[in-house]
């Protein structure tokens, strides 16, 4: 069985790639994988959907 998480940045993600790279690395170390990323009208990342096995 899988579980899902939707993450949004605390700051704007368009300021630096490092902001969301650090966020994704943090969740990756906890077993989460990025499933999809949604973008706003200006091309900035708005949120990401993560997935991992629920019974790890």
C-alpha cells in the first residue's frame, strides 16, 4: 500500500533552485519519491506530490 503527501514551499520556489532541492532531498531521505510537480502561470513550482510505501 502507498501513502501520498502534497508539499508546498514555505518560501517562493522561484527564488533559488536550492530551496526545493533541499526540500526534496529532505523528503527523499525519509523514503518519499516525487510523483508530480505542478507549476503556476509564471512557470514557478507551486506544489509537489510525493509517494512512499506505507508499510516500510
